[in-house]
C-alpha cells in the first residue's frame, strides 16, 4: 500500500474516532444544562440525580474528544501539508477562530462546571455549564464551515495555485453549510438521546428504578421522537443541495450509472466499479426521481457523465458511498420506529415509563449507540463521496499528501488503531459499569451542591 | 491596513510573537501538569489522588495552548508547518499517543472499577513520560536544524531526558504550592532533584545552539550583540542559586511563600525561551525558512489578528478567573 492510501486510512480512522465524542458532548452539554435549570426551577432532587450521572459521562466523553482532537490538529501538518499550503489562507482563519472562540471557552469553563459547584455561586455554575455547551456548539460550527467549504467552495480566487479569500461571508455561508450544520447538530442530539435512553433503560432493567432514571428516560425518548422527523426532513434537503453542487456524489449514493429519468430507489444492489454497473438490484420504481426532483420521471445525472474524455474517473468509488448512505438512512428509520413506538406506549393511559414492556427496554438498550452508527455512516457518505477531490474542483486528495515513507505511516496507523480500540472498549465498559454501580445505590444520595463539605474518602475527580 | 507600514513585514512578526507566546505559556502550564504525571511513581495512592486534584480543573485548558500554538503555526506559516511536522513525524505521533493516554487515564482512573485504578495510574504516568520525552526530542532536533543524523538524534535523546526532568521540576514546584504536610515536603525533595534536569537542559541547549550556525554564533559572541544576551545567563544563574537556597529551607512556617518556587521556575523557563527565540529569529525553520518567507497572505492574517485582539485578552481573563476560583490547597475534587 502506498503513502496516499495509508494516510487516508489513518486520517479516516482518526476523524472517525474523534467525531464519536463531540457528537455526544455537543448535545449532552445542553442536556446537562436542561437538567440543571430544571433543578434550579423545581428544586426536585431527581433532576440533580440525572445531572450527577450524566456529568460523569460528559467529563469522560469530553476528555476523549479533546485528546483525539489534538491529534486531528497535527494531522494536517504531518500527513497533508499540501492542504494548508494550497487553501491555508481560507482554512487557517476558520481553524483559528475555532480555537480562539470555542476551544478555550470549553476547556476553561469545563473545569468550573465539573469541579466548581461547591466553590462558586449557583448562577455562575449554571453559566459555566451554559458556556461549555455553547462552546461545543461553536466548535462544531467553525469546523463544519470549513468542511462545507471544502465541499462547496466559493468566495476565493486562485493566484499562483494558492487560494486567496475574496469574500468571507461567502466563505462562511457557503451553500452546503446550513444543511450540514443543521444535520450534524440534530445528529448529535439524536445520538445523545439514544445514549441516554439506552443507558437509562439498562438501569431500569437491572432494578435501578429511581426518579432520576425515570426523568432521564422520558426526556430522552420524547426528545428523540420529536427530533427524528426533523432530521429526516433536513437530510432530504441536504441531499437536494448536494444534487445541485456535487451531482457525482448523489449519483454514487443512488448507484445510478446512466443519466435518465424514472430512476428507481434502490433498496439493495451490489455496485460494481470495474464493470460500471449494479448486480442484484431491488428497487422501488421511479421513487429516486421523485425524491430528488419531485417529479416521477425527473432526470438524474448518472455516474457515466463523470468520466473525462481521456477515461479519467472523476467520481468516487460507488460501493462504499452507496452502502454507507443506506446504513445511515436505515438507522434513521429504525430510530423513527423505536422512538415513536416507545412514546406511544408511554402516552397510552399516561402510564409513563411503567408502560414500556421489557422487549421495548431491550430494544432501547440495543439502540444505545445507534447514533454513532448513523453519524459515521453519514460522514463516510459525505467524505468518500467527495473523492477524488479534497476541495471540490480545487485540489485533489493526492495533491495534498505528504511524502512520508509508507512504512512510517503504516506503523503510526497501527499504533493509533490499537490505542483507539482499547479506549473505545474501556469507554463503553465504564459507562455501563457506572450505570450498574448507580443501580446498586452506590454514590446516590450524596447531598446536593453547592455546599462545601469534606468527605475524607471521596475519590478525586469523581 | 497600511497604518503601521507594510503589513507583509509586521504581520509575520506579530504572529511569530503570538506563536512564541503560546508555546511559552504551553510549556509552563502543561509543563507543570505533565510534571505531576512524571512524579506519579514516587507517590503513594492517596498522594496520587491529591496530585491529580491539584491539576484537575486546569489540564484541559493547559493543553489547549498547544492546539493554539500549532494552530498559529499552521495558520500563519503554512509551509513551515508542513516542513516541521513532516520532519518530526514519528516524535509527533509518539507525543500524540502520550497525550491521548494521559488525558483519558485522568478520567478513567476515577471512574473505572477500583482494581483497574492501578492500570490507569500507570498509563497516566506512561502517557506523561511519552509526551515529555517526545517534546524534548523534538526540541533537540529543532535546535539542530531538523536533519536526521545519528549525532542529531543523539542530541535529541539528551534533550528529551532533560526536558522530562525539567517538567518534573516545575511539576514539583506546583505540588509544593498546592499541597501541604508530608506530600509538600516530599515535593520539595523532588524539586531538589529535578532542578538539575533543568540546569543541564538549558546548559546543553545553550552550548549547542551557537555551533549550529555561524549566524547564531555571531549573535552570541560578537560585540555589541553579546551585550543584549548577557543578562539572560546571569539572571538565570542567579535564579537557580536562589531556588536552590530556598528549597533547602522549605517549607517555611505557616506555609509562607509556597508559591515562590513555582514563580521562580516560571521565570527560568521564560528566560530560557527568550534566549532561544532571540537566537533563532528570524527563522521559523532553522536556517532554511524565515517567518517572512513562510507567512500566509496578509489579508488572511489580518482577519485573524482582529479576532485575536478581542479574544486573547478575554481568554486570559477567564483563565485567571479559573485559577482564582481554584486557588489554595488542592481539595477533593467532586462533581457537585
Ligand atoms: C443520527 C445521525 C443521522 C441520521 C439519523 C441521518 N443522518 Fe444524514 N448524515 C448524518 C447523520 C445522520 C451526519 C453524520 O451528520 C452527516 C454527515 C455529514 C453531515 O452533514 O451530516 C449526514 C449526511 C447526510 C447526507 C450527505 C450530504 C452530503 O454531504 O452531501 C445526506 C444526503 C443525508 N445525510 C440524508 C439523510 C436522510 C435522508 C436521513 C433520513 C433518515 C438521514 N440523513 C438520517
Ligand atoms: C467528523 C466527521 C468526519 C468523518 C467521519 C470523516 C471521514 C473521512 C473519511 C472516511 C475520509 C476518507 C475518504 C477516502 O478515503 O476516500 C475523509 C477524508 C478527508 N476529510 Fe473527512 N471526515 C469528517 C470530517 C472532516 C472534517 C470536518 C474535515 C475538515 C476540516 C475533514 C477533512 C478531510 C480531509 C482533509 C480528507 C482527505 C484525506 C482523505 O481523503 O482521507 N473531514 N474524511
Ligand atoms: C479535521 C477536523 C477536526 C480537527 C482538526 C479538530 C480539532 C479538535 C481539537 C484540537 C479539539 C480539542 C479542543 C480542546 O482542546 O478543548 C476538538 C474538540 C472538539 N471538536 Fe473537533 N476537530 C475536527 C473535526 C470535528 C468535527 C467534524 C466536529 C463536529 C461536527 C468537531 C467538533 C468538536 C467539538 C464539539 C469539540 C469539543 C468537545 C469535545 O472535545 O468533545 N470536530 N476538535
């Protein structure tokens, strides 16, 4: 394998690992703020109980997000020097604003949010919680601006092969940014909802039927049920936007080779990049045309239009894009079914959490990390779908790669993978360990903040 | 945009200064919390908990200065960024894995089942060690001009060890300030050991630097340039002696002046760093690329600078607030 493919694999592994944790923290920050504010308003202990459990998960996820993020910021230099040399004038300021407006805000107020409740007044603690949540949202905003600009670049001119900014508002509000940002934030809220619902259902099942678990479970299920239709709608709009600016990607998502109308929506197929056709197609006639053009016989550009006269292929590999798109949409549909069914059961005769039968609780536990699956699948669709371009129409991925010897990249790739797999298992294990510990009643019932108090045997950072 | 003369001249300088400032703040702030990790093997379980509590609210923000430093390098000097980081590919990867391990071990040690705490403690130490060694190695390689020869790598290994010991020194002074009683006395001993790493490290780099290039040699030893530099070694020497004398007598009654060793250590770092910056200016890749050649387009730098003028003071402000809130001896850290 050459340096290019290894660097791509390493980058994909790193960003995939990184994105897992921001997807949780972006929304969990707001969820914690919600618990905290509800407690301030009602004084009911159950909100604080929920807060105390989830703040631990937050701290853990945040640490994972930060350290893997630091890795990300070095990758540009170690593996993709050409990226910054070509579009640094645009990417640079965006990254700088992310660091200055978001990272420091989160990092400093995180300390106060986690450990400061007994040292600062309640309002300052609530403010710190807000600022952390706001900071994570800002991080997501700036990085999505950059990423979207890479998909739909505008507001710049090329001088001697280097991009120079001409209009910052065009760069920031590039055509795909609103959709991508909205879709990502919703993805984060859904990921977080299903995580909270799954872990709470787990605690409920093993007998930890406290008020705190009850409100967390209820809040999470209703949030998921409300947000998933919005997500599907925004996803659809996102797809329409992509069709306009990156038609090759949409053709790959649909597995659609020849330009034409009456395109079926393929439920199953095995795209064959060598033979340039699909095998074993099963589809719903005309539906893809209808979704993408809102007419049953609407014309959609096929992949064969993206091969240059000389036979150079200017579209991404079809199979990975085709499949990851289906995984994302499939997961979205599963989320829809589960969250609506669970809501209906809870609403029926107002039975609340008691209305959830065991199989439903098990299903929720199974869906705990469904948000991760959909998010990763979505990003694979987006990013692989942009290939061979790194910045659409401006530079290819190949032009950016560093000339580091392949064995060196391979060795770091393996090292990262080992560390990541270890940490990922530890992370999931510890979340469920904490849930079991809480259900046994340990650590519950500690007096509510913010009164300073000495506890001789308390573990630090807990 | 032309108020202060040609922006292609002063903007690169301003950004080099900003970058230098964030590296300096980074090595001091993350230096002390990496140092705390390096001292882990010398502490027993309860002491480890207190040491962790002394850095808990800060370490995350401390590391963000590294992100800012690399960010500024990347933003302001893109071609230097590529050249430096590809040359240092392996040590960077080792540092990153080290940072990952210690960052997460910090969280896991308090949340994982008790029998596994030992494992995470060890990983916290291992991660801190990897990070410190890798950074020291990179420092040595950078001073030597980023060429991979055996001699240079050997020098890098030397600076790696010195920097690790230097970090453990500043870590120990932090522990002196943030704890009391037995642990504090222990930390005084650690500091007495660690100060040698710092002295040897600064010494080695000072000896090597002028011989890397004639240009730097001239800066150091020709009249009158030498006069500008002269106060640095003199003041550093004085500081070391003062620190040494002070450490012999610590801790003072009623914990007076427990902050002084940390401040003195910080001053030492500042001077060592100032000397390096003075020597290498105007190069960002030693002897190959100056900050003026490597700089990004002025209009991009300008738009960052505007933001920086507002944001950096704010960041400083709330960083100070956070140190103020968590002032005093480290207490048990709790999430409520
Ligand atoms: C919980 C996560 C989640 C769920 C349930 C969905 N998505 Fe999604 N999707 C994402 C999470 C996501 C994502 C990870 O956030 C992506 C990657 C890049 C982006 O902006 O969002 C994404 C990308 C993405 C793209 C690629 C756009 C591009 O970059 O060109 C399209 C067309 C859709 N989505 C459409 C949908 C549709 C029609 C869904 C209906 C079920 C759907 N998504 C559910
Ligand atoms: C967060 C979720 C993201 C995921 C999961 C993701 C995933 C990927 C994947 C899988 C590739 C490899 C494509 C291929 O090999 O064909 C890739 C490429 C790339 N992405 Fe992303 N990406 C994400 C976000 C971003 C963002 C926000 C940026 C920029 C700021 C970015 C920049 C790049 C670059 C520079 C490449 C080129 C290297 C390569 O092709 O592997 N990505 N990404
Ligand atoms: C190439 C792409 C990326 C780079 C270079 C990058 C870099 C970083 C860095 C350095 C941090 C740590 C900040 C700190 O020190 O506090 C971080 C955290 C974060 N990143 Fe990324 N990131 C990338 C992609 C993404 C994407 C795609 C998202 C989300 C859509 C994202 C959202 C966040 C958030 C919300 C945080 C803070 C919360 C947390 O750490 O969990 N990042 N990122």
